[in-house]
């Protein structure tokens, strides 16, 4: 019997329980409920074993992903250092272009807008400043928890989760 079947059985038992008047039917209901609880416990145990295995595998995947991210960054840094070394050598030798086998290396200026450098940000006048407004949810939550009624916000319901020990 699957968990979905068990849900259906619980619904059926609920329907029977709400219609019971006969004491014998009540006893049959309780026996069926006990059996169903055992089925659910067995199914839940199997599910928990699978959940724990999948959690362990997910944790292992996270470790592998982090290891590959570290390798990726190390390789990117190596490429950057090697390019900087080649660029530096070409600039020192005052060479703009080098043919290296099947490759051609050229010194080129970066495109895009010129970078803006601001050595001391405290000297920037207000008319060159941008004001950014953002919602202060902590302030709103505090007001709502204190019983204030706000026409633009309300406290929502907390979600649920399954705790496995």
C-alpha cells in the first residue's frame, strides 16, 4: 500500500468514524485504524531511510561542487596571471603584436566607458548622490506584532516542515 493509498484509507476511516452509531462498527473501526497506523509507520520508516540517504548524497554533492568551484577559480586565476605576465612582457619589450605558432597576441585597450575613480567619497556633493528607498520589513513586523493595523501589510502564516529525529 502506498502513502497515497494510506491517505485514501484515512479519509475512508474518517467518513466511517463520523457516521458510527453501532458499538460493533466502532470496534471494527478501531481495529482497522490500528492496522493502518502500522502500515503508515512501516511506510514512514522506509521513506525516512530514503530521505536520509538522499540528504547524505546531497551533502556529498555539495562537497564535490565546492571542490570543483575551487578548481575552477584556481584555473581562472592561473589564466589571469599568465595573461598579465604576457602583457607585461610585451609592454616592457614595446611589442604590440606577437605571432606565436597558430596564435596571434595583440595588446588592445579595453572597451566600454572609462572608469570613474573617486579617491575620497566624502567630498562628493549631495547633487551627485542617489537615494535608495527600501521597505523595512522588520519595522513593519514590529508594528504589526504590537497590534497596530496597517492597511498595506499583514502578518502571514508560518509554513510547516517535517522534523525527523
